[in-house]
């Protein structure tokens, strides 16, 4: 008779539970990431509904992004203070309710206020959701769990614009937000059943100076990114916001180093496997988040595609993301993190640069094939970076490391759109008149250069970095963070 209490049976149940948890959190990630991009094609229709100018709707877009950035630093403390499961449930509830209010909004001020509430929910939902998965997942299963959490960040920016365009063209812009209601209600119902109950530390104190300085710094830097992405940027305001943001960042960093109970700890930066995801990893994220911004513009302005056709070209990137997902874990376990990050990082930068060679007369199959391969490298690099970030972080430091990671991640993705906008304008200045696609060719080369520089950090990693997570058969016991593979 089969012993259902055997270790293998227990391991299988644990794996199933871990997968269910990762899928639940990935679903909340998808809602948060989608709402950052799906709104853009709906701006003209929303402006007409609110009797406002389309340019005024940028407030609704930026309010969400800025609020998410500013409130992420509070997430780690909230999870420790009240427990991760209650905070995640509250965040899902707030995000879902705010989505309903966005759909019901009858004026621009009400809509902006609803987007701010939605941003607060998103700022708690994503970092706390990731923390729950990190705490519940054994190191040897971390690659698969992080791969599941990675797909929303890859898929949502690609699906958002065409989905938003279809909803506006064939329905009402309010359905952009109503779509979150069934997803949020399902996630909320499953949270008590799937998310482990964590103990709350009610003795911990909140670091208000650290939160205000770091949250304010992130707000200012995200505001710089948002202003840089606008046409005709106001350089005086941009420089003022950048100076204030950097000043707050420097003061906040100094405060965190001295505070007894900082809003988050910077000690994880001493781990090379974590630091590589902050420095070089941020350059990679900036590069890949600039691509979905630039590609539709290249196809529309450079080649004369209609908006829907330009948006649908991004589906090749989406297909590459999905195709790579089943191969991510075997590849990392076969070759290790450093070779994957270096070789795949070079391929990613090369495929971004290859877009500079696109032309209106280029065979569609070739263009789609290159975008498909680019989607594969994006998926692999995202998963490898997001996994190795926590490979060597001790459990006691996981909350703080996750908060720091989430903060920098959000900033890098926001700065990526700014990078695309600045590179485009630099291309316009260098190209002059003539070929309308030339500014975009220059922009993609500049973005590829940024992604390429990000690979340097990965090349400096120890050969056995993250071996405990990769469980490679040739992992040495004396390597940093290495552990003999389990049978």
C-alpha cells in the first residue's frame, strides 16, 4: 500500500502548494503591471468622457506610477508589523475597490484620486506577494517560483496597449478597470486558503524619516522619468526634481545606515549575487522596458503602420516570453547563473540592436523571428536576475532585501520608459530630417548599449554564484553560497 505520508508524497504536496501560491501572487502581479500600461490607448476616449484635454489624462497615468513608487518602502514594515497574509489581503481589496472606483469615475479629479488608491494597493500587493513566495519556497525550488512571478512583468507591458485599444474600439474604456474585479475577487477568496499565516511583530517601530526620505526620493526620480517621457520636457523642473530626489536619496541612505530600525536594510548589497541585480540588473530592466515603448512608435511613425497593427507586432515578443518559460529552469541548472547572465545578456543587447536594422520592406517573418528571440532572452534574463537576487540572502534578511529589490525594480522599470524617450529625442537630434525611422534606429542602438553595460556586473560574479539555488551537479562546497545538490 502506498504511504501517503512518505517524504516524496509530502514533497509533492508542498510543491503543489508552492505552485498554487506562486500562481496566486503572479495573478496579482499581472493586475498591477497591466494597469500601468493598458490605459495609454484609452486616453483620448477617457478625455472625451471627462470633458478634458487628452494631455490632462497624463495625470491619471503618472499618479498611479508615482504612488506605487513612493509607497513601496512601507511594504516590508507592514508585512512584519501585521503579518504578510492580512497585508496582502488588504492590498488586493484596496486595489480591486480602487479599480471599481476608476471605472465609475465621472470626472478627472475623482479618477486621479482613485488611481492614487490603486497605486497604494499595488505598492503593497507586489512586494508583499513576492515576500510570501520567497518565505514559503525552498531554495532549490526558487527558480521555478520566480519564473512564475516573472511573466506578469514581461507580458503585461506587451499585452496592455493592444488590449486597451481593443476594449476602447469595441466597448467602453471603463472595462479596462472592470476586468480587475473578477480577478481581484478570486484572488481575495483564495488568499486565506493558500497564503501561509505569518506571525506579526507588533513591537517593531516604523521608520518615518527613512520612509519619507526614501519614498520622497523614489517619487521625485519617478517624476523625472515621467516628465522625460513627455513631449517638450520642461528641463528646469526636471533638473529640480532630479536634484531633490538625489538629495533625499543621499540623506535617506545615510539615515538608514545609522537608524536602529530602518525602513529597509542595505546590508544585502554586500552579497554579490544580490548586488548584481541592483546595479547591472537595473540597466537591463531599463533597456527591456524601453523596447515596448519604442517599438510601436517605430512601426507607426517610422513605417506607417496603424496603431493596432503596431501593437500586435509586440505579440511576437510575448510569444518568445512564453516559449522560454519552460526552458528557464533546465538552462540555469545546466550552465549556472553567471554563464547564463553573461551570454544571454549579450544576446539580449544584440537583439535590441538588431531592431535598428528593421525597415518597412523587411519580411514580416524575419521581423517577428527577431522579436520572438528577443522575447526569449528577456524572459531568461528576468528570471535569472530575479532568482539570484535572493539565492544567498539569509531568511532573517529576506523582508528587507525584498523591499529594497522592489523599490529599485520599480524605479528601473519607470526609468526605462524615460530612457526610450530620451534616446528617441537624441536620435531626432542626430538624424536630422529624411528617413522617419532613423531616430528610432539610433534610439535602439543607445538602448542596446545601456543593456550591454549591464552585463559587466554579471561577468564579475563568482563561477558558483547561486549554486545553492541552481543545484548544479558540479557545484563546489567552498563556493560562495554553494551547497551540495540534494538527491
